[in-house]
C-alpha cells in the first residue's frame, strides 16, 4: 500500500472527492482505508436495557485505497511518493 496509518490523505475520486483527513485504520485484506471525517455513515442502534431509547451513531466507513492520495500540508498539493513529502 502507498499509505500508512496516520498519513494525511486527500480523496481523489468518488462522492467525497476533495476532502482531506488522517488515516485512522487500514484494512489490508480488503484494500480499504478509514479516513477521519470522510464517508461518515449513520448506524441505528436497537433498544437495549442499557440504552432503552435506541438511537443513532455516526462512524466512518472504509473507502478503497485507490481513491486516496498522499497530501502535503505545507505545499498544499498531492504528492506521488513518500520521499516527496515535506513533513
């Protein structure tokens, strides 16, 4: 994979194109990454004894690794390789 956990990335294609965020989790078997603040979905919770009303939570869903690129914060542009990163 061309990215690591903790890298700052920019989404380059898909519904969330143009958004940036930090990688919080990598799913290597599925070639997917979870990016903070990108692809947020609502999950409904059933009623339980601990939570009698039920409810909703928001969580980030994974996106394919080919839809993200490394982002250089200082230069404000996408970089091709890790060695081009000014961080």
